[in-house]
C-alpha cells in the first residue's frame, strides 16, 4: 500500500511524523471538503436569514409610518 508522510510541527524543533495510507489521506481530504461545503452552506443560510430579517424590519417600519400617518389624518 502506498503511504503518505505528513510532518506536524511542534514547539521547538521536535517533529512528530504521522504516516497515513493513501486511502486514509483521501478520506480525510474528502471529509475536509465536505465540512468546507457545509460551512459555506451555513454561512449562506445565515446571510439569507439576515436579509430576511432586514426586509421584515423595513416592512415593519413602513407599516408604522403608514399607521402614524393615517392616525394623524383622522
């Protein structure tokens, strides 16, 4: 089996060497890609919710102004 060697730096000059099989390495890469996509989707949903909240606030303010205007003109 082909192996990939990854070197992780530690404090000072000590290094820990982690040996992964190619299959393990690709599984990790796939999981990282999946997590990145999930994070992008979550950020997109948060932005969508923010826009929705902003629109609701704008409509509420327009309604308040209209109601105030109607009440003043009675």
